[in-house]
C-alpha cells in the first residue's frame, strides 16, 4: 500500500472495518449534504489533503480499490469492482459538497468542516463574530 491517502485511512480502525465490509462512506440520507461531510470527515480529509478539490473519480477509485484490497480480511473474497466504483463516486460527490462550502465564502459553523479546511490547507474565511 503505497498511496498516501490509503496510509491516512489505515490509521483508523473504524475505516479498516468499514472497508472490510465494502463500504467507506456512512450516509443514511438519499442525497449527500453538509451533514454527510461531518459524518465522513476522516474519509474525505485525506482525499482533499493529497488529491485536492479538482480530483477525478478515476483517481479516487484507484485509492479506494487499494484500500479495500489492503483492509480485506483474510479468507474473505475481494470487494466487487463495481462496489469500489460506487464508493469512489460517493466520495467524489462529497468533494463537490465541500467545494461548494469553500465557494460560499462564509465561516463554517461545523467544527468538523473547519478541521477539513485546515487539514486540506485551505484558508478559512474570516469569522464574522471575531470582527465585531
């Protein structure tokens, strides 16, 4: 496993167990939004940190496939590549949701989104509460 994204994911036991079952992203909703960014902070942060906001589904797919291969329990069959692709698309959609948060220019209310900004190296918009 030589991918920096996979190495960051491998530091979390929760992500390894999720990937072992063929799922990285937790999303109880039909559509993805800001609350899903908060829920999946530890999944999306390495993607933004190492691949940036303008990444492609193919790039994400490569990293997800490597991580699923790494985290597969011994004796369990490999995760179907279609499932890997679905997870890559969901992650790409979360990157798009975060990108929209960045373009708003407002200081994010959620602490998790502020942490994602800092980890990704994106400067936070000014906090209006500190200006008054």
